[in-house]
C-alpha cells in the first residue's frame, strides 16, 4: 500500500508540473504583453500561506497611508479559510494568478517562491525576509554539511535576482544578505515591519493576548519555539515534552509553537497542560503575552530581544546542526541568555529560574544593539513611504567592503561564494568541523 501511495504522489506531482509548464508557456507570455497596473500590489508570505509577518504589517500600514493602491494576496488553497474578511486574494496556478503576477507593479514577499513568469522592467519587488539569519542562507549553503544540489543553489540565486529592495535589521544582517544572495538590490536599513508592534506594545496589549490564551493572573508563560530540522516533524533528541511540562513549577505554563513547515505533520501528542499555539496565532501576540522564550536556533530570539524578557537556549544538537546546515556565528558563545545543552539542564534552568539572572540583562542589551540596530518601530511606515509613495524617507545602505562585522563573535570561516550562478566552479571547502565550534 505504501508503495502504491508513493507512486500515486509521484505521478500526481509530475502531472502538476506538466500543467504548470503548459500554463507558463501559453498564458504567461500573453499576459506579459499587457501593460503594468501601476496601482496594484501583490502580497505573499511564507510560500503563499495565510497573511502574516512582515507582508501583513506592510499591508496594514499601506491600507492606512496609501489606500488608493489595490492590494491582492496570493494564498494557497488550504489556507483560504484563514484569510481575514475583506482581503482580496487569488490562489496559485490559476488564470487570475498568472494575470496578476504578469501585470502588477509591486510585490511584497518574505520568502523566495517560484514565480511562473519572469520579472518585467518597471516591476518593484520588496523582499522583507522572515527573520534574522543565524543559519547559512542562499549561496552560503554551498558550504553546509548537508549541501543542496548545484541546481538548487542556482535556482535560489536566479529567484533573488528580481529583488529591488531587501530589508535589513542591522549591519550584520546586511552583510549576510549580500553574501548569501549576490544581487544588486538596495538594502533598506529600516528594521523588520512585524516587529513594530513589539516596540509599541502596551500593558493593555499584553493583557488582551493573555486573556485570549486563557492564562490566569500571575501565571507565567514560557513560549517554546524550536526551529525547523526535518519535514518529518518536530524532533528533539532525548527530550520528552510531556515529561518536561509535567515537571514545571506551579504557576508556570508552557506554550508550544512549532515551525510552520510542520503544519501538516505536527507533534503526535501535546499534554492538556500545554497550550498549542502553532496555528491561528500571530507570533507577535505570543511574544507580548509570554514571560520568557525557550528556543534553539530560531530567528525568534532576534525578535524577542526587543521586548527585553529572558531568553533560554536549548542547544542540544548545536554541533550537528551547525555542521549540517552551517551558521554565521556560534550562538552558544554569543547568546542573548542562558544556554543549556540537554533536557536536564533545561529543566534545571526553569526550576531554579537561573535564566532570569540579572547577568543576562547585559547580554540581551548587547545582542539587541548588534542584531536589532535598525529596529525603531517605524519599519512598515518607512517601506510604504519609500516604495509606494516614493518619498525620500530612507536611503539604502552604501556598499560595504565585504569585511567581517567586528561586533559578531565567531563569524563563519567560509569565504564569499564567487560563482552562485555556477557552483561547479566554486571551491569545495569542508563545513566547519565540530571540534572548532567551541
């Protein structure tokens, strides 16, 4: 039965690719001959999931400052029921989708999806990204232990050549984007639009979010947000979530938010005492409602640092993760809070509240200064005024000399990729060996 099922999925995928190819070669060229719609903005996020994150923050500000522009979202079919009322949208691979992406003037995106038609002269593409990069991205994947194929690296490189603007939160991130994506887009030093809410969050916002979660007065909420490792679902070595939750002190509640790649294959069991917030929540509300963050290598730590609450890192597989995926610096050395390397250490930190020690306040402040440099609470407004209203409110960062940011400890030893368009020409250096990680 499994063999039949796998064959069915393969054949279905092949047929879908064939249909896409026919559409691209017949309808696509016809729509590309139509004039650009100067007042249309295409929004999409995390590979066409329901509206969220940076694109949603920009959309909301655009509705306020530039409502005369028409906004249309691209949303995959399985997420249509999650689209808020009043949002215009199309689903991928439809005729309306092809017409939209062929003629729209503006694009706002936080990932790097496949587009069915090539970019046109005059189109403006805003790449917001969906987090600060710790792990290798783009062309830098060439040096990771689990290296993508040459075709995959070339595909990533080609897709990002359409970008006009790329948003950055710090000089560190600007250097990462430049070396990872090797394009000529302008780096806008504005911060992350979704984080504007964190900077302006009030006590009332916190109380409202906690009430929605069902948290009692005085109850402490620990937000657990692990990063993605495999499409087979969340896997933490030697970590029993149910046992961990059952041993938490009285008055402490665990919130679990798994990576969005696990929206089909989530955890098999979540205890009744744990609140599953993996779906149906904007992550900014969870940050505001919680009292501390538990994560591993997720970019959540960079956002959470803005609200200056304790961060606890559970780095049980750091050597393996950094070897297989690659990382720009050693987070276990340059951390915004307490670092633990096994489940017992994590539990001990929570039971003793050692992660709340005042010594970590200085680490958070340093982390925030270096990695959240441009976060001022007005990122969405700056993007709308710069891109859609053509106001001279922010200047792109000038070109850098490619030198290592001096404020980051343990910067990657790997050089800049020189041939992203043809990785076969690139030197095959080994990934950073575990013996050099600490």
